[in-house]
C-alpha cells in the first residue's frame, strides 16, 4: 500500500493525497448486497440539528456482516473493495454453500484466501474465533462486546486491540486508545488488524473534495458578531476574550468531559485511556 501525492499544478491540488492499494479489486460491487442510503444531512424535521452537513456524492450502502454467523462454513475472498461509507476496506466472501457476504477486510488479507468463522478457528489472519480460544497477545478486531450481538468495537481503518488476559468468564483487551476493557470470553473476534492503516495519513487537499464527502463549510466563532457566537465581536483579529472556549450556545467546549458519571459501561472499563 502506498500514498500518492499529487503534483502542485494548482493551489487546490497542492499536497492532496490518496491511498493507492494493490489489494483493491477493480470490479463493481455485488448488486445484491447494496442498499439505498437515505441521508438527512444533519436535519430533524427540516431544521438543522447537526451543523456543517449536506450535499455530497450519492452513495450506496454495502450491507456488512458484522456477526459472521456462518459458523463452520469456509469462505473464499472473492474481492477487496473500497466502501464509501467507512474508512476500512471490505471483502466480498463467497461461502461454500453459495451465499455471498461482505465483511470488514483485515490487513494483509488476500484475494482467493480461505477464511472461516468457528469457535476454535485456526489462528490465522481473517479467521474469526471465540475470544477464549485466542492466544494472549494476539491483535484482534471487530470484537463482540456482548456474545451474539455482532462486532461493535475496533472497526475503523487501521485499528486493532491486543488481547491481554483471559479467565473463566471474561477477557481483557487493550484498545487502540490505551483503555483496558472487560469483555465476555464467549464473544467472537476477528484475527488481525483492520485494513487501510494509512487512512489517517491522507491529506484532503481542497475544499471541493470535502464537499464531495458531505461536509459543508464551517465559520470560526471569532469571525462572527457577538450576537451569533460567544467568541464574536471586537475590532480586527483578536482572541476569544474568555477564560475557556464555548460552543455557539454558551456551553464549555474543548476539554470538557461529557461522559455520564453513572454510565452503564463504566463497570467494563478497567483502565481509562491515556491522555494524548
């Protein structure tokens, strides 16, 4: 995998880059696994509820099998494709019973490779097994937090968790953020790191490309009038004039902890993520 940096032919194109991957197939997506994607662009009842969303290129949603519940049935990787909805690549699997499904592609997964989802599946890139049967120290992704619910964690490009401990009922995994999380050892996890680890190295390069992604322009609060934003007002360029930054609605921003103190998942977090 490599990052292609465009030549500086124009100001907009300067430093723009994309990921060029040899593992990506050129064939069209599987039509039976596509669904219509309705985007409301940050609006509720026609009113903006989330700012800076709208427009963008038309997309079709790829139906991803996060559960991978075809237990004991071998599948062959038919192709590895880009997904416009997510940062990771996806893989089209042709199962031996004739069914086709999309799954999240892991790093170094290859076309024509055989994969299987099984309680004690071989510890091999792309296979899916129960956490209690995976050796400690293995990198895993698409992890089930609750057995049977399907993969909920470690699904974005380049992410991977390390299995650090397993006991009779539970297991501990170290998340990419450094947080140590408690999960059930009866849940399934995929062996390997999620594909497209170079996603964070991409430079968007120009505003028009951001608009294609469905992101509309944002205006700095300090550039507004006092009636529009707490940071607004003043003659010429100057600071926000406040001890702490605020949102347009006067609430604290940038560093204010928003997690609920009595959230149900607190009991599953053994160690909080490290500060960066």
